[in-house]
């Protein structure tokens, strides 16, 4: 696979300028926030591994596409731990969570 040429790079940059970035977890994050972040990450990994769109996954999980987008953008402040666990269990009914 070759590195994209300048025209392709320009197209990619223009597309990325319109996309809202994912949020990062702050260094001083609470244990609850770390758990919420890890639960959100499960959705991102699922999307990548199964090569499906957010819209398709939202339909499969019977949830609003905008809500799923908030999860994959790691907007953890919009969710309780309970709600993210509920959504994650829809994704994986055998979900196990280890708390240290």
C-alpha cells in the first residue's frame, strides 16, 4: 500500500475537518470515568472488528444512532455507568466486568 498522493491527502484532510473528534480520558480521571471509557471502547472495537456502520449497529441494538455516536466519541459525561453497562450488554450479553 503506497502513501496517498497530495490530492488524496487534501481530500482526507477536508473530510476530517468536518468530523467531531473523540474525547480523551484525562490523566486524573475517576475510576467510574475509566470504567465508562472502557465500556465505550467496546463499541468502537466492535464496529472496527465487524466492519459495520454506526447506523447499522444502532439498528441492531435498537438504539438511536445519535446516542451510539455519543458513545463512540467517548462522551462519558452524558452517561451513567449503569446506562453504559445496559448498552454494552446489548452488544455482548455475556459481558463480564472486573472491578479492581
